[in-house]
């Protein structure tokens, strides 16, 4: 399940209403939502469980109009409301996509459709949906270079890859966009520009639901698994709820069932998956507070900084870790250093006389008390280094917030990610301190 909040979470401010404390303000009277609900009704969707609202903590979302119990159907959106590659092929773009060689990807077909429909304005049959989509996104692909430099190194690398992939998609699609010229009065170069593609790509990447479609010859071999789901995509993510979501072949509707309770007038949440905050920011453009799935990544550069280059077996140890995939996904979590991180540290801490036992470490065996102790000591040093680095970046951010007013929303997003990282690292430092006390 994908969708973007395109915003940072705000600190909760509660407003006292007639019914006591409420978390959100009903938005269903707003013209854009009235038009959307009418548009959906014309396509067979009626909904009495949910209403659009603005929430203090998450921004725009959907509020329950009645108490929901585990096992209740949250929403059932008819197939006619979904925007898929089938929608694209039945539009005026279909013939052009069918003829184009090499075939375009399902993702590019959807991006092209969104750009064309947005350009059509009042004439677009999808206008009611397009009007409620975010105008901008906060995925790292859209962030300013100054902001990218404040991200943790592994996320910064992925964000740069995301940006490069989007740039390559734009360059490789130019000829296809030009082939659509007969459909437009204006030059396709001005309609299908980079910022239009960035907006369309972010819309799909952050908001689509997973829905498998049969492979079509007119598309490239990339999986065709996208569907945009108007109204349903207003549901926000919480790592603390469970839902079942799938397309129901009998009712020909996309359905979401809750496994959690929700009180009347509370925000209804769904879960996009057990993602950590770096993944949530990369894919959806937001961060979750106290996310139980979150962790702080340790890059191999930082890891190796704590081991002497004079160690004759250092090269062999690094090679072993690389071959067995122990240089990636090394983390600190709410429960301290991960098993993978400690295992990598134990291999790197092996004495010359212990080196032959490296296989046993990968299997989880204890080699010696001194090897265990050295791994814990090094984990504590790395943890403290990351705490200091995170605090330094948080100071930079607070300074930049004073100097760069225009970047404030994006800075607040990175600040939130780094603040969550700091909480995890401080918790890990406490755990390591307790472990060290227990072993001495």
C-alpha cells in the first residue's frame, strides 16, 4: 500500500469542541471534496464510514463517522474508480502507446496519462481527483541539494539514486513524449517537462495500491502492479495498525478491512508495511514518530574506522563479511545493536589466534569472552560517534531554519528523521552500557 502525506507530522494541538476533545476538523464541506464525492458516486461508490478531515498530527486524512471494530470493512472502492494502465490504454494515448517501440513501461504510461490529464484541466474526466492530489511532494527526489546533504549517508545515497533514475527516465522518454504531438496544440516539450514528470512519478510512487494486471504486449516487461485509488489514498499510515487490503474479484472492488478498533471521529489509519523511517521518507515523503520498525544504519566506512589498518587479517575479514553479506543492513534499533552488526564486529575483532573460527561466529557461536567484549566496546564507540554526528546535524538544521525560510518544511522533515534517530541511538547506548556492566 502506498501513498504520501507530503508533509511533516505536526505536534498535536488539541482543540476543545462541544463533544470534548477532537483530533481533527471535518473537511467534507470543502468544494474539492464535494466534487470528488459526486464524481465517485457517479462511478458507483457510496461511503458512510469515512469523511475527509484535517488532523493536527498528520494533516489531511479520513475520519471515522462511526466506531469501527476489528474485522470491519473500512472502504470498498469500485473498479470504475481506479486509475490503471487499462484506463490509459482506453484513452486517446492508447493508440500511441500501442505503436511505440521499444514499448514503454506501465509506470511511464501512467505518468504520461497524469501529465496529459492535468494539462487538459477542465476538460479532463479525472479533474475531481487531480484537484485533491498534492501539488508538491517531499520525496527525497524532489528535495534541494542542501537538504539531501543533511540526510544520513545510506539514505542520501538512495535519494541520489532515486533522483538519477528519475532524470534518466525523463531523458529516455523525450522521444515518446514528442510522438504525442498530434494530440496537443502546444509543444509537447513544454507540457511533458521535467517538473511535470517528477510530480507524476511522485504521485504514482507514493500513492498507488498494489494490484496485479495481466502482462500486455504494448508494455515493457516491468511488472504492471499499479492502481491509483481516489479517496482511498487519503488514508494515512500508522505502523501500529493492521489491515487486509486486496482487490475482490467477486465485488470488482478494492477493499480494505481493519484488524484494529477505531473510535467515532478518530482518524482511520492503514499500514503500508513494516517500514523504517528511512524507507518511509524515501518512498512516501514522511516520517512516523516512535516507529517500532525504525533503525539507524551503520555504513561500512564507519564500521571499519574502528579497526586498525595494521591488522594483517583485516583484508581477509572484510572479504568474509562482504562474501556473506555482512557489510549491509547493519543497524541500531530500539532494542540496541542488531545481531548482524554485532556479528560483523565480532568477525572484525577476531585475534590472530582466533581467526580460523570465523565460520562459528556467523553461526552465532561465542568464540571468547574477550571477542564478545571487544565487539560490545566497539558498538558503544560507534553508537556514541553517531549520537554526536546526529546532534551536530540537528544544530545545523536549527541554524538553517533561521536563515532559509523557503526550506523550512523540508528542514522540519529531516529534523524529525534525525530526532527519531537520536532517540534510537540514545536507547541503544543505554542498552550497551547495561550489557557492559553485566559483563564486567
